[in-house]
């Protein structure tokens, strides 16, 4: 036992000494800098979101009870509404899950005053989404212009892109704008109108986008996804121009697709894997404008049974997009993102490992005869640990503040919807998720680089030279990643039952708002 204790003390002494080397000190200072950078970024992002809430409050105080739709009440006049352009909403669907019913309802009950059509695009009639959306559309009957499009199987691109392109072919010939939405997007009543107004105000806009606000369900995997998205949210909370694009919400000019502007349709159709990365690359190559209005933030409830393995598969999909590209410049940009993200991720985690060494060594020094006081338990290590702890607290406070502001904004934009609450967030799990997600990101990215294949909702895609070269379909896929959706209908488990279960769940959440919030 004494020998083991001596070995432990010697190990701690060596580890603590290594953690106080010049390189280690640089890494720890760098970790503090990363935390502060994230904190400052979230402060600026919260200011942009908060300015939107202030404008809505001023409009409401000025006598406009519909400020959540239009800040200027004159925009609700018939003469203004009659001039609104036609918009086609294309939604590629895959499976039917826990929150789909609420999401689809929020999309088709938009308060946009212009001509509006909804195209729900599925792979086949065997997809549970087909029967679920049929029942939902029948509820509204003639109140909405909605139809289901069966796209068939993709052959040279991802199934999502294939569904989007088929939806474009079926959209109304007079549509001026096309809005792509994922089935996990929960729209606000005025979202489509806000996006369209920005497009009308500035015809130079190539793509308008938004970003989700994840509502963790309580599992570590759901908090890892929330933590993964939060740093990216800074790039979307600019109040205008951005270089980022989220495929869950993209509004574009319909004619750009009809005319295959810049070859964007060809780029997507011929081996395209990621819709947003491909379109962002096209925009960057042609110096076109991407914008994200302050009100384009959408609640994104995560599945209540989201397991860690499903989070891992989601992370694999996110890192895999860096392996797809459409040009040499796009390849260089993706390589730069690959190395910088991996470096910063492990650069974020390593200081916490070193801080633990300093803390354990300092505690052990009080109860050991080993000469820690001269070799390891120095004030330098504890000072660095204190600095890191301070920066971490500032980072978490900044993240908490941005989340609070975005929750307030979402509640104001959807006054009749389910209320979202900050009280459901577990900030201890948020901190753990920060370490777990940043540690696993480089692992996932490296694996994606060497495997060049990924399983996405029961379909395995293989890449070659940045494009899809082979597609394999699993015989019995069951669930997707985030929504926990049933991908294919099973015998003895009709989709109508899934649909009714979702209605019952929504009713239960209506009477238990705290559970709904999470």
C-alpha cells in the first residue's frame, strides 16, 4: 500500500510539473481566452436578440397588439397584405416522431397574409410521415393550400436534397420565394412574413436563414446537442449579414432554382450531401449575401428519450459534412474548419484536465510526506486554476443570458404557443456537456475523415472526392437521431396510432407546461 501511495505521489508530482511547463501554461491561458471569447460573443448575440424584444415591446406599447407579426401595424392593412408575394414552403420529411405534430401545426398555421402553399415531400407512402401529415391536412381541409409529394428514392444525392429538388419542381409557377424547412422547426406565426419582408426590402439577399434554440430533454446527449449549437448561434445573431447557413430554415428566390443560377441545382443534385454547406459555398464563391434577421430563432424541443448513442450519431453527421465539397476552394475552407475546430475543441478541454491535476496535487500535498511544496504545489498552478474557474463562470453566465433572451423572444413571437422556460435547464449538465462534446468532436471528425461514410436515418452514404458516390439502404432502420422518429411503419403498429399518441402527448404537455418546456 505504501508503495502504491508513493507511486501516486510521484505521478502527481510529475504531472503537476508537466502542467507548469511553458507549453502547458500557454494551453491553460489559451483555455481562459477561449472561454472569454465565447462569453463576449454570446453577449453581443444577446444584445441583437434583445433589441428585437425591445422593438416588439415598443410597438405593443404604441398600440399594436400584433407586433409579434408586424412591428408596423400599417403592414396589416388590406392594401399591404394584397401585395405580398407568393411563397412556397418545401418540407422534406422522414419518419414521424414525438414533436412533429406540434412542429407541422406551427408551420401550416402561419399568419402570412400572401399566397402560401405547403409541399410536404416524402420518400414513399410507406413513410409514417405520409399518413400522419395526411391526417393533419385533412383537419384543416380547405383552410390551407397543402399537398403531399412522393419523391421516390434518391440515386446521386442525399435523400433530403432529393426531396427538396422534387418539391421545387412541384411548386407553384408564380411563387417568388421558396422556403425550405426541416420537420423539427417550430415556426412562429409571423416567421414567414418576417423572412419575406426582409427579402422584399433587400433584393440583393441570396439566402435568408435562422437558427434553432435547443430545448434539452434532460439527458446528457440532449445537453451535448444544445452545447454544440450554442457557439454557432453567435454567427446567426448578427441582425443582418452572416457567413453561416442553417439548412433547417432557408428562404431563397424561386427563380434561382428555376434558372439553376450558379449551377446550384446541379451542385446539389450531382452528389450533394449537405444542402446548407453546398449553398453556403455557392454564396461564398459568388459573393452573394446571406442574412439572418434577429427574430429568426426557433424553439427546437429534443426527444425525451434522446440517448447518448443518438447524440453520437448526430455529431458524426455534423462532422461528416466537412468531408463534402463542390470546389477546391470549398475543400480548403472545410479543411480549415476541420483543423481549427479540432484544435479549439481539445484546446478547450485540456486546461480542465490540467486544473484537476493542480487541485488534486494541492489536496494531496496536505496529507503526504512527499515534497510537494517545492516541486508541484506551486501558487502558479492554483492561480491558473482560479483564472480558468472565473472564466468558466463568466462563460456560463453569458450562455445563460443568451438562452434567457432567446426564450423571452420566442415566447413573445408565439404568444399563444407553449411557453418555454429557462427553469428546465440543468446548468451542471451544461458544463459537463461542454467538456464531453468538445472532447468527442475531434474524435468524430477524425473518424468521419477516414471512414468517408455515414448512416443518416437508415441510409448509408459513401463519399468520393467530396460527393456521394454510393448509397446503401438499411433493411430495418427504426429511429432517427434527434426526434426519435419512427422511420418506417411496422406491421401491427399503424401510423394512425402514432399520430393519436402524439395528440395525447401534446394534450398532456398542455396541462404540464414545465415538462413541455424541457
